[in-house]
């Protein structure tokens, strides 16, 4: 891929150890960005760091469990003491655990929501606090510091098209992703005029360790490097929502408009839903 002229000097990518997050980290690093890469598995981050050692940017390994709010806050306190505040934050870390109605478990539901929804919120709190508190020196050069609504920070949240409408065996995953979509829409409105930008990323199927466990054929399956390219291109655009592969997602958007009777019939036919119960 040709080199890209990126506006960010530094970025924090959660879930950077493998899959989509690792590819986003690669792409950013190869184009000069210092990437703080987070995940729980340090070895995967260290391998990525070695791989990217010769890049124009660099990867800094930041082991972190996003379910642990205190640990996330502690990381930000450490960054504060070193004068670090990433310009871009890609909140990508997530997990999936498909189960049917017959296997429904409150504990499995909570485990997924703790990562996908609450984990993302745990990251948003300290970053929003800092971005919204960012002040600029007045042009006069006087020591008075004023709030100027210029770009203070850029946040991207990875949700999923699974958050558009209910899908079979995805009650917990879809609920968390639907909540993230709604959360980002709310924040987008709240952040108007503050200089803090938020974007929503809704991928279709991407080949990663997360989808490798799917036993059904995945329509329009995309390779993770291509997904990362679409994400970074989307981050450079003015769009709120970044979606891919486009044609697949546009069908799903159309499905969102259908009355329940049509939707359940079509999705049931396409997925064989009901056979898992
Ligand atoms: N692949 C797809 O088709 C697809 C489609 C739509 C949306 N998405 C979303 O895209 C994101 C990335 O998915 P992926 O397919 O790349 O998944 P993946 O290959 O399983 O990678 C997930 C990454 O998140 C990290 N992670 C998981 N739990 C974490 C935690 N508690 N704290 C910190 N990091 C954690 C994992 O590292 P550790 O386990 O080492 O912590 C890993 O680095 C997810 O939010 C997923 O829901 C994926």
C-alpha cells in the first residue's frame, strides 16, 4: 500500500494484539504514527512490536485489561506524568461468545458485556476527560488559558453490524454492539462544538481469530489488512459511521427498515435460525 499522510502523531489502539486491531496498529505504525497498543496478552503485542521495529512509526506495548477501570485510569495517570496524550484513540478490543437460547447464561452475557460495552466505557471516561479538558494558549501569548474549540482529540469505537438488529446466537454480542452504536450516537451529539471527534466503526465479517470459530459461511468475508485500510481511510473522512464491505452492509441497513414479520422471515431463511434452539 502507498504511504499515507496521516494527521496523528500518536494513537492508542485497544485489542492491538491480533485481528483487526493488530492490522490497524501495523498500518498506523508503517505510516509514521507512534502506536500505544493494548491487549491482555503481552506476548502478541511484543511480537508485533518486533515486527514493526523498522517502521517509520513505532509500537509501544501497553498491557491492559479494559474491564479494569482502575487499571485504565492508572495507565492514563502514567501517561499524564510523561506528558503523553494520544491524538487518536481506536477502541477496538472486543470478544464474541455465540450461544443459543437453550444455552442462555446470564454469566456469559455479563462476561461479553463487561468487555464489549463496559470495557469501552472504561476507556472513554479518562480519554473524554482529558480531551475535553485540553486547553490552548491564547494567541496573545498571555498565560491565560482559554477553551478554543479546535481539534482536541479523535475517538473511534469499533462496534459491529451485529448491533443493527437481532441475529441468531448473538443475543449478548448484539446487545453490547447495539448499545455501543447508541452510545456513540449520543456522544456525537454531546460533543458537537467541543473539538472532540467521535466516529463509529461497524465492520461486516473480517477474517480474524474471533471469526475463525464461526462454523457457518460468512458472506463478504474481508481480510483484516483490507479492513484496517478501510478503517484508516474512514478516519480521514468526515463520515460519522465507517462501514465495510459496503454492499453487504447496505443490505443490512435495508434490513433495519423492514417490519419484524419480514425481517424474521428473511433472516430465518438466510441463517437457518431456530435450528440452534
Ligand atoms: N472479525 C469480525 O468479523 C468483526 C466484525 C465486526 C466487529 N468486530 C469487532 O472488531 C473488534 C476486533 O475484533 P477481532 O475480530 O479483531 O477480534 P480478535 O481477533 O479476537 O482480537 C480481539 C483483540 O481484543 C483484545 N481484547 C479482548 N478482550 C480484552 C480485554 N478485556 N482487554 C483488553 N483487550 C482485550 C484481544 O487481546 P487479549 O485477548 O490478549 O486481551 C485481541 O487483541 C471487536 O470489537 C469485534 O467485536 C469484528
